[in-house]
C-alpha cells in the first residue's frame, strides 16, 4: 500500500517550502528512494500546496513539472484542480500564464493533456473553459471535442455545442459525436446506478440543432424552434433547456 504521509519527509519539505528554496526541493527529492519519492509527491500535492499563496503554488508547479514532468504532472494537476474548484486559484493568475508559457511546445504536449483532463471537470464557467483551451494551445475544434466528450458537466456541454458549430458542414462527424454521447450516457448510468440525463439530452439537443436525420433513438427532450436561437450564445438559456425533461 502506498504511503501518503511520513513525518520526517513532511518536516523537511515544509522547511524547504517555507524558505521558497525550489532548487533545494528538487535536490532533496533526487536523493529519495522510489517509495519515499512517491510519498513526497503525495505530501506536496495533498498537504504542502493546499494552503500556500497562489504565486507560490504556480511557481512550485512550474518548477517541478519542468524538473520531472512524468512523475509529478498528474499529482500537481490534481492539487491545482482542487484549489480551482475552491476558487483559491484562478486562471487569471499571473503564475498560470507563466506555467502555460513554460509548457508550450511538443515536448510538453502530454503534460498539457494531463492537466486538461484534471481541470476541465472542475471549471465552472464556459468562458473559463475556452480560455483554458486557448492557454493550453488546443486550438483545433476536433481536439477540443475529444476532451469535452470526456467531461460530463454543463459548462463542457455548452462549450461542446459552441465548438461543434465549426464542424456543422460534416453531418457524419456530428452524428458520430452524438452516438458517443449516447454511449457515454449508458456507461455513466451503469457506473453510477442512475440515469445520465445530461449526456442523452445533449445528444437529443444536437440532433435537433444540427438536423441529424441519421441519428436513431427515442429522445424525450422536445425543443421548440424559438428555443434553438440562443442556445450557443446564452449559457443560462442552454442550461434551462438541456436540464428540462
């Protein structure tokens, strides 16, 4: 069983954090055994980064990912996701901009993908989600759609609709996206033991919005023509429509 805490490791790391000596942190980590290193990662993500100032958090995250991305990116991304959800970090922070700047380029593509997978589910506003995609250099619509299909939240559903407008010329692709949403609804319903109405309603909404005659199924979300006009521009309207049964 992996150990998430060790008092001596915590004490030393706490001292280095309090001194803001990031080079000393990595030097200390380099001298640990594999099991100690894993425990140190948990200590950093679950204890030391939970209450530091945002500028310290972003600096530490940038420093550690650039030092050992393979071992620490997911741990640090989870710590950031928790703080983004609690609103003790913000995508408006200067430290976030510097992190994104440091992670640009193909060498950090996988790191950016790992961060997105952790952060997208906790983003609460569509504008922030689109800003995150821009900051993480995910510009192509289909790449964004791949991430959004793995994020079952209302903001992600709204951004998915907006992003699919760039693909409205390709009905075969749009139909395939709706089928993926239906499969997601089935998978999540089985896993959670309750119906995933969001995924299924979104497929129903997209079927009507993009006029997809090849999408078969029984859809309970009935939409009037007037309801379609503001769906991709007004988030409140979108939420009201897609959550009705």
